[in-house]
C-alpha cells in the first residue's frame, strides 16, 4: 500500500471521500436518475443495502450484478469530480508518484508493452501501433508507458494519445509532448472510428453512469481485431468481501458512490463484454494488496467476522494466501483483455 500512497494519505482520502459523498447526496440526491442494470440492461432490481444511509445499492434480479440506483445524475458527477476535495487529494498523490518505481503502475506498463509487442509483431505491414488511453487524466500512465517503450526500443513504432472528460486535468499534463484531449469518449469515437489498435483504461468503468454505452464507443474506436485492455475492481474479491462499503477502508470498495457506482466481477464481466460485441481473451485478478488491506483494518471488523483470524497468520503465510487469491481469481483487482 505504501507504494500506492502513505497510510495517512489513505486514511485522509477515505475520510474525505465519505464527507464528499454525503455532500453530493445532500445537494443532488433528490434529482438522481433511476436506471436499468448497467451490465445486462434489465429494469428488474431489488435494494440490498445503502451507503451511509443515503445512496441506494441494488442487485439486478436477472444477472445478479450490484450497482447504485438511483444513479447520481450528470450535474452531481460533474460537481463531484470538479469540486470535491477527495479527487484533488488523489490527483496530487498520482502526480507526486509520476515516474516513480510504483509496483502497480510498473506492472501495468509491462502488460501494455507486451500487448503492443504482440500487435506489432502480428502486423504484416509493421505499421505504427496507435494507442489510446481513456480517462488519461494528466497523462501519468502514458508518460510511464512512453518511458517503458523507449527503454524497449518501441517508442518510434507507437503513437500515444489520451482522452479525458476532465479538462482541468488534461491541462496539467505531466508531459507536454503527449497528445491529450478533453472530450467524452462517446463524442471522441464519432470522429475516430476504427482508428486505434489498442484502447486502455484503468479503474474507469465502475465510475460511469452508462458503462455499456462507453463499451460500445470503445468498440467503435478499435480497428478490426483491435485490443481492449482495462482494470476494474472485482466485487467478489477478498478485501471487497471482507470489508463492506460501509466499513473503514484504505482503498475504495467496488461500490463507493458517487465514485464507484457499478460493480463488476469475474462472473458478470464476460456477459458485459459479449453484449458489447467483444471476444474475451483473458480475465484474471493479479492483485497484491488484499491481505495487507484486511490485516491493516482488522480492528474495524465485527467480532463475528471470519476474517478476524487474519491476524493469526505470519507474513510468509499471508504471502502464500495472496498468491492463492491471484491463482483463484479471487483478488479484488481485476484485469481484462478483450478483442474486437
């Protein structure tokens, strides 16, 4: 966790997230929108819980997906991302660790470089591989990727681009040479149909009021046989299961409105991908933080929680358990590779 943010950073951001969530509900809650299931499209759902007595959390009665409903409307989401302090705090953490040796970012970079290598080697004409990051913010990941490609002698064979709805973040680009555009991806796809070999995004679709519409836009952006690679929380993962959305957390849960308003799992993500006309290449959970997160907040668990026993394990044993979670696709961090 220290590689991602300090313990104090994590606690302060969590506390601010809750305060900001309650503020947004107070200001906009009466105008939230009822919506169909973002995974399967069914309008048949039942409330199963609420977030701090405010946002409704429902389960689809058709595909069992969990999501926030009624959903924060566009005004609420724009206010949250442009005005609420928790996002500014997180943005500073990301900018501070730009070009660091952060484990998660480095793993992502290596994964994307391997995909780019495969795309280039399988291209008969050896043309430039065009890569788009959606939700690029200030370009932190693209800058890391640019450095990694240069180290692997691939930068001249790639064209990197980013798009993000947050104009203020795009204007604070960490690399002036990156091409970043402030625009909704649905609109961006209208002007860039079948343009990219690879579209990537990280921890994004759980934030969207209409993730299916987003997936269709990504499909439109890709060339035939183009690759769609992304990460998103796994609601059924270990730390998400052990610590509910109402518990003290160091990292956000799969459901955490108005930020995370959709919950994906290793089960429903396949249906979601097929519905948007993608083929599934791979789905896995390479997470590394599950047992650390649960152990750090073990005192917040209820007395009857079976996860209280985590304190009985040594660090070596916990490392083995974490490796099992990866193998069993039971980590709370999910990685998905699709093909058009």
